[in-house]
């Protein structure tokens, strides 16, 4: 070169020699890697194992496969060495590869020595430094992983999702879920597995913000020998390195919050694996989504048993339910129980009485450094700060006040329109804006949507912390939201003049009212008399609604006594609303088969009603009606019961008129008493008269007429007029379906009755098929343990027994006896009937009753 000095020429030749060596080393490394891939592929095909199986083998064999892939073949156990040699000699090629890579490392060391003595341009220096592969001598471990949690539950399906590999599996796996659900622990468990398997790189980057991400990637860059000065360049260099040479390299980004910034440095190709943990569901767009839920029942009970040393499964199940199965909450609860030597009942009593932030706190040695309450508060504040609509806090407050099972989205839209979600009361929030805010909360894993999106729910601990936080700050804002919720629910109940016409809407309103009362108990003071009174009015509506829907056997019996007590305390024992609440409570006890309680309340209430309202008042007549029903079911004699019904019918007709629904109901019950006394000469004509009367008064397809048709069919059945009974049952079943739809409880009762006449008539295949259909529909519509569902199962068992299917019949009737005893009580008439039917099934099968059945 003209003008060049001998020194320049020597530098040029040195540079050319080094670049040639670089190319040669790169080629040899590429060839060695290809040869290693060919050898391992042949070995895997011969062994017929998948990548996941290899990973599992590495885990149980102390990283054997990982060491083979890094050519550290001599560390393998002799049995595996022998197996590999038997495959045709890949051991020799593996040893050759190890020798090649050792020569390569020596060459690179010599080149660095040359660099220390020779002036080489910076771009060549960078190439040399970047050439050094991830060390094959052992895993490079970067970052501080969480320690393994005591009694860690290996959720194998989630770990398998993280370990999945193959040509169609993306590089990135994203675990999302609410805070405290165990995402970081799962990621750390997988990282430990990769270390044990001998992976080349296992790096953990805390990713709470972009600064943490860059700092963590800088440490990774240093560990990989990447020497560039700028933090952004370091992050990009790590990304490119792992995309180009990332086999058996794991990079974890834990607790990601800033998704856009992470996308710029996220490896997205090659053979490395990236795990992201985040409570932001939108992070799922980066790769394979691995949603992490709370513990299952089995996981929660196993965890608590191991952590506490207690074998009280009932107490553990109650604790799991109270904490919403949240792993972090269970861990901190178990730590308190174990360290203080508490029993489950003692701990549960304290947890119910004390704020979450005071009792579920960090315990020394717990891998998680914050208590449950602190974590939830942080999540709520972060979501509120990130919500541009300004509705996040209001939505959480509203949800926290309503039913724990979830709140209809339509209720939240109504709250937005009424200004109950934190905005000024004269500023409405349209449904689209409310939905946008809900989307932000869902992305932060603070709420979830039902399968069809019609309802919204929050984790119970999240909502409890929101309530406790409001109470600690005075609760004025939450009281304002509650007052609006009462108004909203009042409008809803006001539109449900007859809850039977829209049973689902009525039951939903009742559930929300009961939830609102339960949660407001923490906030109401002596200054909130009007709010408490307005809410009591809604609770009375709820009790009345439940008994009118014949759903009093469960929630009405549970909540009714407190509603009556509050009416007596707040309104007075003689108030009309108090008297009606007592009547509803007696009805609920009657429906639940608690006849002694029903009779006692009726007798007390009847005495007050006669004094305050008079003998002919509708409320007084209603109390007499429930009292007569209860006495009849309790085994009252015909000589006592029939005169009661006859007098009650006369009083109803005189005071309310012959066409009043209560009068018609009383006539039906009087005829039923005749039927029970087998006085069919009176019963059948009266049933026929009732059908004719209702048909002319209300029309052939009116509800009252159809009910009377159904009752007439039963009278024909008792009289042995089975053909007429079958035709009438078929007609009433069709009319019920036409009035209410095929899945309405009244329609299902009509089909149940029709199946019964088929059974009695010997049409057993039709009866069995219809009973099976009705039992399935009732389980879906009313619930698996509803008395009507159990009634259909009981009668299905009778039909199966009559058809000679004894094994199925006995199994079903045994289950029905147990379910009725659990739901209705051991001495309920329906439970006793099921026992009798089971005994008959045993007798028909020529067997003896089992001890478990509780048969006399």
C-alpha cells in the first residue's frame, strides 16, 4: 500500500491472520454444533423419547442429558454410557466434539493473549469478544431467584407447559394471574430444574420497571462476556446472542409491568426459552399463554396438611375457602398456624375478626416479602393509577359491596349511569366507558368475567381488603356507593312485580341484596339509620321472593331469622312489615320441613295479627294457611285438619272473594286434605268444579287453570282412573311448557307428574326416560341438591326398581337418602320416604339393607 510503513503492513497481516482464524474457529464451531445435533437426534430417535421426556430424564438423572449435550460425556453414569455406545458409537463423535471445543477455547485464549500485545482495531476486538460462546463447562447462573417455598405444590400441567419445546412452540412462555397466585414460584421451580439439568444459561431478571429490566440484562451481558458500554446496547446484544445461540438457555422476566418496553429487548426466535410472569393478561400476546389460577381443592388441602401438620381436612377446607384458595394467603396463614401452634377454628375466628393487612403478613423465612393485604393494596393502587377512565376504584368498591359470587354487568352499567363509580354524581358513565374500565381491571388480574361475559367477580380477598381499607378511612365514600346500590336494587325489585315471571332476575336481585347487607355490616354506623331501613325493606322483599319461588329451604331459612329480628328491632314487633316477614319465615321453615319451627312462629304471629290486623285481614288468613299446612304435614288428624281448612276457605271466600288466588289455593288445599283422607267422592267433583271455574274465570291456558288441571289429574290417579289421569297430566304438562317454557320449574313439575303416571300405569321405559330428563334439567335449573331435584331422583329409583334394574335403583336411592338427610334433615318426611323406598328396592332385589343407609 503506497505510503504505508512496515509497522502498518505488519498490523495489516496480523489482522488478516486473526480474521482468518476467526472464520476458521466459527466454521469449526458450526460444524461441531451440527455434528452434535445429528448425534443427539439419532440418539433420541433410537430411544423414542420426546424433548419433554429428555428434560424429565435430566431432572431425575442429575443433569445427565444436559452434560451429554455439552459434551461432558465422561460425567454420565456407566449404564447410560453403555446404552449410548450400543446405539452405534455416537460416544466417539461426542468425545471428538468435546476435543474440538477444547481446542477452540485454547485458540481463543491464545488470540486474547495476542490482543494484549498487539494493537488491533476496536471492531475486530468486539468480534473476538462476541465469538466466545456461552461457557460449556457448566451453567451460567444470573440473578436472584426466589427461594423454594415450603410445601411447594408441583403443578405439573403448568411446569409441562413451560418445558414444552419443538419447531412450532414459540420461544416465549407467559404466565399471568393475580398477585400471590404463585407465578414466580413456578418460574423459579422451572429455573431450578434447568440448573439441575445442566442448561448453559439460567438468568433471572426482575422486571418491575424498564430500569430493572435493563439492569438485569446488563448482568446477563456481563456473564456472557458481552462488553458494550451502553445499557440499551447490552440489552440488544443479549437478545441477539440468545436468538443466534440460545439452545439450553433460559431467561426469566419476573413481574413484568411495562409491556411495550419489554417487547424491544425480548428474544423472539432461535432455541432459547423465555419465561415471563405478569399480572397483566395482555402480556399473553408475547407467546404461549400459561394462565395461573389459585390452588385447586386438592392442592390447597395437601399444602395446608404439609405446612401445618394438622390432619383436620374440614378446617383446612374452610380456611382454603375463606382465603379464596390464594397460594400466598394460604402460605402466610399456614405459617401463623404452625409458628403459634394454633388450631384451625382458633385461626379462622381471628382471621374473620381481624383485618387482612394485620393478620396475613410476611413471616420470617417466607420467600414472599410482602403480606397479602399489602400486595392487594399495591395492585389496586397500580390499577387505579393506570386507568384513564377514573372508574377503577369505584368499580372495585361496588363489586366489594355486592354478592361475593359476582355481579351482573348490567348492574355495573346502571351504577355508571347513576354516578356511583367515583365520578361526580352529575356525570354519567356510559356502558362503553364502564366496560373499558372493567377491561383494565381484568388485564391487571383483579377481576374475572363469567364465561358469557354477563357477570363480573373479584377475588374474595381483594374485595375484602377494599372494604377494610374503606372502613379504616371512615367509609364515607363506600357508604355513598352503598346508598346508590340500594336505590339501584330498589328499582330492580320494583320492576319484578311477580318474581315467578322472571325467576332468574329475581334470584339474582335477592343474592345481591343479601351480599350488600353482609358487606355493609362493616361500615354502617348509628348515623346511617335511613340506609339501614331502606336496605331492610329490600331484605324483606328478598325473603318474600325466595318463599314465593319455593326456594326457602336454603337461603331463606339461613337469613330469615335475622331479617325478622331486625324488623322487630328497627320497625317494631307489631309493624305490618314485621308481621309479613314472620309469615314468610314460617313459610320458609315449612318448605324446609322444619315443621316445629314453622308451627311455633305461626302461632306467635297469628296471635299478634288477630289483635293488630283483625281476623279477616289477608295477613291473618295467610298465617292460618301456613299453620294448617304445617300441622297437616306434622301428622295432624283428619278430624282436626279438615275443619280448619273448611273454616279457612269460608273466611277466604267471604273476605277476599271466590276468584282471589289465595282463595283458590285454599280450595286446592282443602281438596288435598280430602284426598289424603281418601274421601274421593268429595275430592274428584271439587277438582272438576275448580277446573271449570278457573277456565271460565281466567281462561283455559291461565296459570290457575293449568294448576287445577294438574291437581285434577292427581285426583283421577288416586281414584284409579288412570287413562283420564294420563290425558290430563299430558295436557297440563303441555300447557305449563306453553306458559313458562320447557325448563321453568312449573313445567318441570308437570313433566315429573307425567312421568309418575307413566310409572304407575306400567309404562316404565317412558317413565324412566322422562324422570332422567327431568332430574337432569332440575339439577341444572334449580341445583343438584334442590328438594325437587332429589324428588325426581327418588322417583327415578322407584321406576328403575320396578323395571328390574335393581343395582341402579339401589345405588340411586342410597345416594338420595344421603342427600335428603344432608339437605333436609334426617327426620324430614321426604328423607323418611326415601328410606322406605330404598327398603322396598332391597326387598325387590332380595337383598338386605346396608348399614350405611340408616334404615330402621
